[in-house]
């Protein structure tokens, strides 16, 4: 498993969404109900217009106070112009670097205008760790003369 599409095949492509005209309170309820850290935000034509994360909500709460619950999602989200996305052919090590450098924990995977899924930094780290463990296992076997030759 080396590419984003490889990981999506294993993880699945379910993406939780919310419409931008819903309230932040609705977003919080969905985040808590599904135990996730982000929701993709959709516009009236069902197109991606942004992402709302726990961090977005926390920042707005700090600046706006408790009245944020009634604020519309599209006022609290990270907009499409700031949204960082991944392509299915991107390598996982590259995506991990992008997520780390940009301090983001969720990255939508798109192919043109089509949404293919979303990855969390946990998904990517777990996949990278599995690859390293597998490689380590085979290297140990090779160095320990377990292969004929």
C-alpha cells in the first residue's frame, strides 16, 4: 500500500458531510455522533465548498464565544480556496508530509470534481507504520538467511 487510492480501497470511501446553511451546533452533533474530527461542507448544488473541523469550531468559539452554536457552518468552516486536497495517485509519504507541513489532520481525496473519500492523519500514519513493519519483517528474514539462495 503506497498510494492514496490503495489506502482508500482498504479504508473505504464513506465521507460525512454537512450543508453550509446548517448551524455549527448541527455540525458538532454530527461530529460527536460519528466520533469524527471533520465534515466536508457542501453547497446547494451538492458541491464541496469547504471543510469544518473541531479546530475550526474551537477557534471560532474562542473569538465569538458561546453564540457560535447558532452560526452557520459556512461562516465557521475552512473555505474551498484554503482546502488542501489529495489525488488518488499521491504517495502516502507525500501526503503525510503535506498534512504535517500544513498542520492539517484531514484531507479529502478528489479526482477532478469527484469526491473519492477522506483520510485522517491517523489513517496515513497507521498505513505507513504497517508498511515499515512489513518491510522490516522481510529484511530481518533476508538478513537471517531464511531465504534459500
